[in-house]
C-alpha cells in the first residue's frame, strides 16, 4: 500500500470518529429533561415576581440558585440573594403530597438548577417570605 493512501485512510477514520463522537454528545438522551416537559413555559424568576397572577396555576420552567433546607427550600434569582437572605426574589419550591419527584439536598442544594413545575402565586399555608411557590415536577 502506498504511504499517501494509508495516511488518507487514517485521516478519514479520525474524522469519522470525531463526527460520531459529536453525534453521541447531542443524542436525545442528553436532551431528555427538556423534551419531557414541552408544556412548561420558560420564564424568568423576575417575570414570576412581577406578574404572579399571569402564571398562577400554570406550568413554568425557571432557572435560579437553589437552596434546600427544612421549611426553607426555594429558588433564588441568584447566589447573592441567597447569601443575603432575600427570599422575596424567588419562589419557594416543594413537591405536592404523593408526588414522584424528591428534592435531594445532596444533588440540588447550593447550585444553579432548572425547575419545571406548577407556579402558585399565593400558596395555602406558605410562608409570606417567598414570592409564590413552585410545585416541582422535574429538576436538573
């Protein structure tokens, strides 16, 4: 075999491996969380705070800084709001009784996360420290 043909085959093989590797990274399984919840409206925490009645009872998708603790689990607009205890800059988060999802402190605490769930502007029995609440269906 001629050396230039061998080099050409090696280059083609390497390009093929790179292409297949890129396709594997963009596989549907990596996109599953977003595809499983197409009905949730992607909104900012600022939109929820400014117009709670517009989103009351509706499925939403928000991203923010999550803190998990007993009777103090919520999503903050940012890490600084958490550090300064500004709960009004975000909704409380929880799971409805009998819900399948569990908010794991080890997995979600003190991290930026995306949360899909149902927003409630004035949840019953909820502390007024937060701006509404989200009943979580999925987090990642």
